[in-house]
C-alpha cells in the first residue's frame, strides 16, 4: 500500500511517500480501506518528535490520526462490523497511521460513519469530536446554564466544541477573528471576543469551564476568568501527573510531567480553580454518541479544504502554516 511516513523525526521535509506492506489484522481488528483522513496539529508534533518521551514511536512511522473508510476484512473475534460497512475512527495512540490506503483498527476504537456525512466530512471529526466530548462531557461534566469559554472557536476542536457546548445547554463564549465571528455564532457562541483587538481577560468573568486549545499566555489568563471551583482543561498546556499515570509512565517521567505543570497548577490553586491536561483517547463508544448527534443535526463538521492523497505533504504544510480559514483540512484517498 502507499503511505506517507517519516523515517526519523524532523520538519516537513522528513515526510515522504513510500510503499508499505498491507496491515495484517488481528482477531479483534477491522481492516479499513481509507477513503479520507484529516490533518491535525498532533501530526506535526509527532513528526517533530515533540512527544517522543511519552509516545515512543519506532520509525518508519506512518502519520495520520483520523480516518473514514470502508471495511474490507474483519478479524475472527469482531462482532460489531462486517465487510462493506462505512466507518470512521481515531485509532489508538499506539496504532496511528491514517495517511495510507489501508489500516487495521481495533473494533473498540471504530464506529459506523454518520449516514448524513460524506467520507471527507466524516474523516474531519473523530479526533476533534472525541477531544471535545472528553473535555466537556466526560471531564467538565458541563450542565445547562453553566458558562463555558472555548478558545479558537473557528479551529478544528473549537468548531465542534462550540456545537457540543450549545447542545449541553451552556452559555458559550469564544475567541476568534472578526472574519469568523458569524461562523462561530452560528455554531453556538453567545459571546465572541475578537482576539486581535480585545482581551478576553478584561471582558469575561465568572466562567465555570475553559477549554484551552492554545496554551502559553492564553492558558495563564484563562485561570483568571474562572469563578472559584472552575476548571481549565487544556490540550495545549503542560502535561500533568494524572496524564502520566494514564500513560502508565514510570515514576521518573511522572515526576518530570508534574514538574512541567507545577507553575500552572500553583497559579490555579491560588485562584481557587483547577487545571488539567487532556490527551484524548480513542473510543468507539463515544464516537457512536457523536454519530447520533451528527445524524440528529446537533453537530456538523466544518471542512476548510480537501486535498488529494498525492498532495498529503502540501495538505500538512497548508494546515501547519495556518492557511485554513476555519475548521479542518482533509486528505481524500479515493
């Protein structure tokens, strides 16, 4: 099969097309012919080696963390899927590789594709939708009437998180450019802060939850817009000891991650709020909940541009340089 991979960590020049052996599915695996995949910031971080301490991949490594496609083979223990099913997934972190023609995915990480979506639209959703679900539903347990701030509302995670927060009944604020104000309002934002001309810290107060997708100064300021007992959940800030424990990291790595987030956690404690780092997990069960919301019209994907498979490197460069106006960049294999 043809795939886009890296043989060593590096910049965009390290990504190349290559022929790889077809995957051999295990008893619990589903072999999927990939019709579309999408590009995520996680792809660049993995390529660069930013996560090499916590995600020790062994090159050659096929990149890609989202897929939509058709089942072409099932393992002997598979009960949920059959050949010909249209499916989508974010494979487990140890089994990535969706910038390819085929992939073997554990049946627990897979779900049937929303009937109302094209393959390209479906491929844009798994990672960002699971991130949003695990932040807002699983961890924050957002309730109707609560105030939620979602940073970068026109981004991949933001466009889904806004819709999910609205579905949960929250009062939603977001940061975005003036050019995307109409879009994020349509997706569920009650308050839009123009990050280029306004300071959200000066305009917002008393929030229950912040979903931080940016880190740095944005994370630091976010702690100060929360009410006592509020929560910042970050996908861009420093990892913490809880994340290390979820990974099953050794004591030395757990201590190192605890040290990385010490300053942020100390600031949070002084504000009477909590900070946690989120690295989303694959989940077919949660994807089935997301499918239900999509087919009910509660969630919709936002796709900026679709590239052909032969332009995977160009698609990654386009996304990495921030050229997307809103939503996700997708790669179409078929």
